C-alpha cells in the first residue's frame, strides 16, 4: 500500500558485531541508543528487533543469530512454566531446530512491575556478553533486571 517493505525483523548494526541483543518493541529504541554509544567506543555490538512473533521466523532468525559469538534475549514477561521468557524460548527453539549451537545465549527478564529499563541496564547486558566472550562461560542463563530484593 505504501511501497515500503518491512522484514520479519530489523537488524541494527549487526554486520560485524560479535555480540547482539534480541529485544521487542519500544525498548529496542533504548537499546539502539546504547548500541550507538558502545559503537562510538569501538565495541562491536548489534541488535535484532523481531517485528512478528507469530508465525515466528524460525529460518531467518536462526540464520541471523548464527553469526554472533554471544547473544542476550530480553523478555518483558516471565514464563514460570518454561525455561525462560517467551521470546527466549522461541529464539532458542528456532536455533536448536536449525542446528545453530555456536553462540552463547543468556536471557534477561526486565520491566516487571512496570519498571522502566534504562540505558545503564542495556549497557550492563552488553557488558555481560563481553564477559562471556572473555571467559567462554555463562554463569547464569536466566537473569532479571531491575528487580528489587
């Protein structure tokens, strides 16, 4: 109708990225700001923002994520009956189904109780990804951001 073409997901500065965050909706705008800041510091970071959840783009997502060394999948909802948030389970299922096992994967649940995610939170996640690159080890696959104890 408008002549524009939108893919199933948006890739932002992923061409040479070592690490990436997969994140939905408006929080991706906050994450893009952080990507720009980290890129200015010479860090190879990227972002993938899915535009559709159903039907989930299994082939395309698995192919896109296979290029990275570590990824963080960020969910704004927890799923107590599953091993991670809804986006995490879809993305990791897609990767498994297509034989993509190389990137280290972590899940962050954020925004519970209506809490805002801040640029510092996103930067924290990217720093955790770089820790994974440096150590080769994932300490905890499932993590929470901004939860009061």
